[in-house]
């Protein structure tokens, strides 16, 4: 049923009925804004991306093939627009992803502060990690990821797209998206660990430690 409604909206828009764009905006604005904000990490930029997306839709709806999936096409337009917005920011300096990944000693043990080794997030309730200081750490971690890695993480883990849909939105192969998603998740976990591990370790009762991750 939803597909039929969307198809009629597309047909009307392709026929020149500009009011049909409002229907598409009602259905997709919140999802595309969330995606745009996830990539740009800035509310004003996300709003501008959203406006540019629907302007692009209005101008290029004629090139949309009706056998394709509308949502996937809109995600592709939004992803490209958001990434282009980020590239246009002259002051943006990305930290190389390798600098955000965990490092290991020659003996195979994890390098870094001892508190990193003592931290185990596996039993931390999700609501606790996503609230207060944990939520702030997660937001900072997302902002630190290089744009391309943050984009695939947002598409897969925030918006819940399949690997195939994320690959289509990014214009990349499925294998490339899988590899980038794995590295992005590792980096995100590492950033959060570096941020919260020292405080977590200090909060433990004397003589008690978490199991090594």
C-alpha cells in the first residue's frame, strides 16, 4: 500500500504536479534529516542538506526509474548531498581512521593506558551507555570519525539500512561497505573507551577490576 501511494506521488510529480512534493516531504523529511545530521553533525547544515535534497528531487524526478526503490534513491541523494556539504567546509580537518583504532604490542596485548585493558562494556546496559555522559561520549565519537566512515555507520546502525542498501546509497560495493563498517565500529568503540575508561576504572571498588575486553 505504501509503495502504491509513493508511486502515485512520483507519477504526479513527474507529470508536473509540484504539490506531490509535499507528500514525499511528509513521508521522508524526518528520516532524511536524521541521516543528514548524522553525517554533518550540525543542525543548520542538516536543514540545508534537506532543502537541497528535495530541490534535487523536484529537478531530477524525471530521471527516477519507477522500477527502482524510491527510498533508496532518496537516501543516495541525501548521502551525497551531506558528504558534499562536509567537503565544502574548508576548516574541516579529519583525523585518519588508523589514529582512532586500537593498537597492539608485539606480544599481542593491547597498548595504551591500563584502564583501557580493564574496561568491559559488554555488560553495560544500553540505556546507561546512551544516556548522560555515555551519550555525550558517543556523540563526540561519531563526530571524530572521518566522513565516509561516519556515513556508513549512520546508514547501517542508525537508520537501519541493509548492507546492500547502504552500498547503493554510497555508490560502493557491498564488500567495501562491510569492511568500512567493521573499521568504523572498531574506531567508535575505541574512542568511547579512551573517553570513559579512566573514569570507569577509578569508579571501581579497590581491588576489583573489570574483565579484559
